[in-house]
C-alpha cells in the first residue's frame, strides 16, 4: 500500500533554503511549456495566474522570457506580484542587474516599474493566495516542498529566504 510522505513544515525548510537554490531539473521542461503559448500569441489562455517576463541576462546580455506564477494581480492598476519559490532564480537575479523590459498577463502588456517585496508582503501574499485558491495553492506548494497550511509566522520565516517583485505600469504624465 502506498502512503504519501507528509510534507515537511515550512520552518524546517527555512534552514535548508539557500540563496543559490534552484528548481529540480525534472521541473524545468514543465515550467517552460507555457512559453510555447506565449510564443504563439496565446498567452491569454493562461489567464491571470501566470505572466510572461522579458528580461536581459546579467552576464550574457541575451534576451530571455520567463513564465512566472502570479500571486496577485490588481485589475485596476495592473500591478503584478510574483515570488520566486527558489531564491536562486535567474529571472530574479537578472532583473536586479537590469530592470525588466516587459511584462504580459492575460491581455495586458507593459514596460514595468519594479520594486522588491518585503518578507511581510510575501507572507501575506501566501496567506491570501491560499484563501483565494485553496486547491491550486496546495498543488503549487508541493513543487518546492512547502506546507501550504502553515501559520503566518511560518510563512514569514520562509519569506525571509525568498525573493518577490511587484511590477507596476509607469504613470503616464
């Protein structure tokens, strides 16, 4: 009989989260699949749960496109909030070296102004995301091995090791 292995508590993961942590190799092809939809002009099919980020490589100078899970999207201001579940994500390191060139979500595309999210903002995002999307959040949490029913304090401890970004539209004057 197969018994599922319980997920470790978030607090036990915090100590193992390092700055150079990356997604497991087997996940990378699955994570790149949505790029095909965006390449074909059908990224809108992914709705508001995913975004396309266009950025420049910090070392290579090459143009890159990354699909990110969106934790929050403001319909009025078009602000997008995304968190890297792996603190060593290249997209995050790249936009720290040079600002993002463009973001696209649903039928919205713009050149963003970006700001880093605080640990408190990231923990709050996880709590809200869990409340708004209970089934999907359980699936998403399993990818990096998090326990989605953690307390705010546990999410806050985890958030200190993660990186999050708010992408906003530039104000037109």
